């Protein structure tokens, strides 16, 4: 049997040493159709600041599929990889939200407001199936319940192939699930080094600029020196631990600076015309 291709486009980009280009997407069908033929590697369906509706999320996943694009690629998975940001803060745990999103077919979960090692451990555990202690990649111990039927169909592979791939990357090199934690406050910054040292399986750390700037007293002033100082601390900690660092507000005006600083998971807000994504891709191409 031929080896399956890499299914997760975000992981494929990062694995090859490139930048991964993504965006937030509302959980509704028309936006999913538009993104389905876009140049993004992946999108993050936004469930934190919208009502959680698993049925609508399932519909949006289906509308993201474009059969001609899939046929032309020769890869059964969506050309634009769907990830989901769940609504709960890290301290709330609520593993069932990740379970529902993964069972629908999500290729990754974004966890808001992660501030402690325990919360980071829970985030990764919720994305993994249980396994025996004598098996490879045991920690963090998986707690995801077994109900993959819709995800198997969505990924376009057999159930056994799904079990073989439904693990977190880069902990498991064959894994197709990307676990992202958001650092959004000073407690999280303080504990980030311990998280990255003690919780394998974190795919990326996403800056939570909005909440961080709110706590620091400069709400939404993303270029304020105090905010930038704290962001730089997050970046430095991620580099020290060789973990991808992600930025949520990439625009034409800041793309080059952010890439120079080391951000590799870039969330480019959709715009009319060439916009932010084309500018960011042009900057990345010039760095090869």
C-alpha cells in the first residue's frame, strides 16, 4: 500500500521549513466556500467569541471541501486545512469541545488562555487517544474518547489509517493533529518555559495580543513598547524550546518585521484585492 501523503497543510508547510499562512474564519458556510479555494494553508474556525454550534461547524467543514481541487491535488484531505478555536479558557478544561471538533474532522485545536503547565497538559491530552504506558509517545496521556466515524470520512482515509495519524505533531512525526496554545496574560508568559519543557506535543504558541494588551493597560495598542516587550519574551521562550510561534494579526505593513522576529504561523486577515496574504507570501518567498 502506498504511503499516505501529508494531510495537514499547516504541518506540511512547517515540516518543510516554510511559513504556514492561516486566518480566522467565522463558522458559516459562505465564508467556508470562499476559503476553500484560497491560497491559505489552513484556517481557524472561530468558536471562542461566537456561540458554539457543532452542527453549523460540521456544515462549514463540508462547504470548505472543493472536489475539483482535491482531485487535482491527488490528496483526499481539504486543500485548506480546518482548525478550530474552542470557546473555553484553559482553566476550564472542557475536553468535550475538542473531542467534538476533532470528531467532526478538525486537524487541530486552538486553546485560548493557557497559563499553567496543567492547562497545557490538558490541551494536548484532549487531542490524543489513550495508549498503554509501554507504547511510544505515551505522555501527555491521551483522554480523547473514541468516536472517529465522521472524521474518518472527512479525512478521506480508512479508520485504521485515521487511528495511525490522529495524534499530535511534532511529538508523533506521523501525527496530523496540530495543538496550539494561546498565551494571553503575564501568568502564561511566566509559566511558558515550564510548559514547553514539560508538555511535549504543543505544535505552536499563538500570541494573544488583545487580552495581553488589555491586562498591561494598553488595550489593542499592539505596537506599544510595553506590549511588544512582552510579546518578544514569548517569542524568545519559543525559540529557546524550538516551538513554532504564531501571530494573530499579520498585515501588509508588519509582515516582514514579524517574519524577521521568528513568527512562522501567520494569521493574515482577508482583504479585498491582493491584500495581506499576498504581501506576506511575497515576503516569505524573498527569504528563501
